[in-house]
């Protein structure tokens, strides 16, 4: 029997290289994604949560979910947007907005290579960009983008993360005003925003480019020779404002907008920008005070193409292009014309020559439109339908997703020859290759992020998680290895070698560095203070008790702030806090951190509170009582631990 | 007294200064939840851990079984042992310069007595921490004590405790051996003359 098995495996192995299906192939796929218990994955993958508003972190090749990082949506699990410290993160010029639609994660880069410092992601609905710190995997900054509607073509960083960008998918009155929708062509404009990172990594808007009222769909910044330029796709150059599925699909060609941001810096220095009054917020979270604050800005610098020659050009691109992707050399700019079968590839060198020769078809609002034939490098006749996005490997190959024909097509950059195709289940949107939009792709794996799930997993009623598929792209042929459900609706993703991030990941927040205005550093400082109807409880947690854990003298109508400092300084020892009847979520406080639960007691009684994160052998004992009395009561404020009040 | 300075003896005594550079002993606790282990280092003048929070973390674990908190400030030996070591270093240097075999022998015997007393003292502290348990301890295991081994490995409930000399312990041993060699050499040279 053993011999037989051996023979079978041996003969199957001989054919294994050519086989793409069958039991042996399944076994080898299983081996390729098997990460033994206790072992670590080779890559981190970051997927946007789409309408969940968050970012999910997966390990590749196992497809294991490692964490969900709250970004644009409140998250009761972690208290994000519920505790006093993180509420300001979701402030906007419209007030507190507890949700957004998160689309495109983008890793920060140094010399065009993902460096693992930060992850940026755009909020589409109420235009915003968030920055996540990858030493803590927390959202540490969110900036609002004014004069925009639908921040879709974002954040797509430049080679050294000098900028992240934003573009408006829905043109709107610029600045906003109350006008007839039918006056679209007169009043609606687009904004392409460049958000600068200062030395501390803080974001602020450097300038906006005022552009015609099209839909600015996606973007990518140049690299290598094209460093200094950012490319945005447009559709709806028809400037329609109703039944867009028909009316915005009439022109044979729309445009890729090429913005020379180094030129923009010159114009800014020359004082060519106009100050437009507006209102936008920047929310920053400080890892030492564990607190976020909102800053309001009241104007933005705007560059107008008519006044700034050489700032921006349009490259005609067929069929409502969706993704725009720049190959690792920076020479080729791929326009994914979503209503066609073919891909249009522009050449950066030819673009520069066309600009030098002024090979313009026309000029729209001061923006020269370059002659299509003068910038075209080639066309990929894919045989598929509905190309959306392209990523690259380290060997000069490109991979494009086709939504309608539900497949990934591999082609050669330069010869435009189709090399391979693999089906996706079903209707793939973005794809992600680790480093696949950078100067140095890691290659090896490709993840297809699909929009439709249907029968791929056990049914879960009408609503199902979306589906992702992992392919091995290290050989000539793509090999599907794994199918796994994802959170929300991942649009784009980013992948990075685990080593770049994992050794920088923090285990605790040092208590000595805690500068929270209401922190305490020891149980001896635990106390309760009243100032009118504001009561502040300075509480600590350590395995396995809160200090204090008996509190009396709180009254109905009080505004109670429980400032909980977790005194733990050991890895993976968070404590939670919840209070019965509090119209709020829990706190989940990391070692060395202070967080605040706001509570308005409604009725007299005695209210238990407890630790919500199973922390220790005596976790179930980690609890206490707060006595709430009538507003008129004269019970004195008192507290204790280990003895009766 | 054939040589003016006994260099072996000089080295033996000066080695003691290294006790302020390296810990004497290391106790490491490992459990499945602590894959890297938690190490506590016993120095001549202090108790430290892998990081500045280790003692707090060990104390948190210990309180479940009713052990006292380890508070280095409450251990008087850590205050006066450094003076004894400094005295022995100075005395050893002086002896090296006299190169008197009786004095070398006296220094060696004193060091041996001090070493034995130190280890006995260490044992007493371990015994006290391991046996003197609070009667209000949440976890009480009948017949169980939590004294780490003086030398070797022992299971203490879910933790494996390893207790071995560290570099400082080795330096102390080397110092005693060198002074013994110095004593022998000193005798041989005397007999030859």
C-alpha cells in the first residue's frame, strides 16, 4: 500500500508542473498556504473595509484575519468613537460623522518602496484621508478634504510620501453654494488636492487644483523618471448630472489628468495660489496623551490651470477609464478603460516629448489635451471585458482585473502580449500584489478582491461577506491557492513583507510616558472629584481589580467621567470597563493607556461595573459597584478598595 | 616574599568589581503564555528583570498564590553587601601587594565563608517568599510552596523555574579560584627558596 502511494505520488509529481487541477494540485496549494500553528505569515495584507469604514489586516499566504483597525466608523468593540479620547477623530465641518466608506489603503513609501511607517486610506462619502501608525496599528490622524464630493481618487502617495492626494469623484459647486443642479456645467468644478506631510508626519492641504467638473476616479503617483507627477483618471467628461450610467458613457474618450506637482510647488512659492475661504478639520491622536484634538482650517490654496501653464495636461484615454497604474519603472501609465476590452498604455517619455512639441488637440479651461497618438505606447488586446485595475510583479509583468469577464489577465509590459489568464469568483474589483504599485514589487502572491460571493462559502442568508482569492504568481502560470471571506467590501489592498513591520510593533504604552490630562500613575492616586454636576472618577486597573471599586455619592443628573488608567505594563494585558445602563460602549484600555467613559446615570440604584476583557484567573472577580442617589440626596462622595466605605 | 606584587591575587580581588557590572544569579520563569520567559536578575546591590516592568509583572503573578511582593528596597542585604564586596576588593588588593601567604589564605577563607553565607541568605529569602503565603490568597494549593530552586529547575504550578548563576556568579567563582591558585603558587615559591 505504501509502495503504491509512493508510486502514485512520484508519477503525479512528474506531471505536477503541468497540472492545474486535481487532488495533487490541491495538496500542493494547501502546503503553500499552510502556516503552522505558532508560525507567522510572510506578508501583512491591508484591505479596506469599504462600507464598514475600517481597515482589516490579514496574514498572507494563510489568509488569517489578524486585526480590524477602526478608522472612519465608530467601533463599539474597541470603544473607538465612543470614548472621550477618540470622539474628536470623527469630527468634520459637518460635526461628528460616525461612518464613512473606506476605499484605498496606501502604504507610505521611501524611495518608492513601502516603508511600513504608515498606512493612508481615503473616506469616500464625507471626503477624508486617514493615517494609521503601523507601530501601534491605530488611526492617528484624519483630515477632511474641502471642495470635494466623493473622495475616490485617493490617497496614492508620492515616492517619498511627500504628498498623498485626493480627487473629487462627484464634482460640486466650488466653493459649495445653493444652486440649481441643472446649472452643472456652469457651477460645478472638480478639485485635485495635494496633502503634504510635514517632518512629524502631520497632514495638511498644500494646495488644490481647480479642474473642469468631471468625475475624478482613481489616481497613482509617478515614480522614478515620472516622480513629480500624479495621474488621475476622469470619466463623465460629458458633464452630465443625471442618469450617468448612460449619459456619462457617451464620449469615446475621457482623460487621464497628469499633474506636475513640482511645478505646483514653484507656483505656490511664486504666490500664484488663490486663498479660497472654506472649512475643513484635521483630527490628530497623540500616542502619549492618548487623546485626539481637532483643528479647524478656514481657507485653502487653489491653483487655477489658466494661470499656471505646465501644471496639468489631459491624456485622452478610451472608454471611461477606472484605475490608472504606473509600472515600476515609471515609464508606463496604464489606463483601464472599464467599458472596453482593451487597455490603453501611455508613455511618460512620449508625454514629455508631446508637451515639449506642444502636440495639443485642444485646450479645456487652460488644460492642454495632448494628442492621443503622440502619447500612446501601446494597447493590450486582452480578450477580456471591463478592465479595472493593474498591478505589477518584479519581472516586468502586469496583471489586470476584468470585472465583467471575472478574471485576472497577465501581460508583458512593453510587448503588450497576453501571457496567462485566471478566473475569479466572482467579478473582481481591485487586485493586490505585495508592493505591486511600488518601484520594487515583492511579487510572489496576488490577491483578487471580488465583489460577488454567491455560492463560494456556506450560505449566511441574503447578506454575505465578500470574497478574496490568493494566487501564486511565482511561476509562468497563475495558480489559485486559497479562497477567503473578507470584512465589509474591500476595494484596494496593500501588502508588505512582514519583517518590515513586525519588529517595530509596540507591545505596551510605557506608563511613564502617559501625559493624559486625567491619568494617574498608581492606586494611591485613585479618587473621585466633584465640580458642580461634573464628577471625575480617577480609576486604575491591574490584575485583577479596579481602584476604587466601591463608589458612593453619585447623583442622578451628574455628568460622570470615568478616567481609567491601565497600570499594566505587560504584553497583551488590556482591561475593559463597562457600566450597567450607560448609554455608551465599553472602554478597552491598553497597558499604560488612559481612556474615559462618559456616563449620565438615569435612575437611583446600585450599578455594577466590570472588566470586559478576560484578563486573568480572577477576571470574573474584577468588578465593582457605584451607588447612584436621587439628585437631592446629601450622600457624600466616597470611595474605597478592599474595605467598606 | 620573592615578588613584590602577587598579580594573581590582584586580579582575583579586582574581579570583584565586576559584580557591579553583571548580575550574580538569574531566575527564569516560563509558561505557555510567556513564550520568551520572564527573567529576574539578582545583583549584589539590586534586583532587575528583562525590562523595567518585570518585577511588577512577577509580583502580579505571585499575588494570586499569596506570595509577598518583591520590593528590592526592603531587602537590607542589597544595601550592605556592596560595602562588603568593596571592602574585600580593597583588602585583596592590599594583600596582593604584601604577597603574604597567610593573608592570602585568610582572604580566601573569608571569601568562602562570605560566599556560603550569601548563598544561605539567598536560600532563606527564597524560602520566605516561597512559604510565607498570605492566608487570603485566591489560589491555594494544599501542600504547595513556591520556593524557586537554589540551583536547577523546578515546576511551580504552571511555571517552570530555572535558577542558575549568571556572569557575576561566575566572576565570583573565578575570583575565589584565582586566589586559591595565588595561595598555592605563593606556597611553592616559599618552599623553593
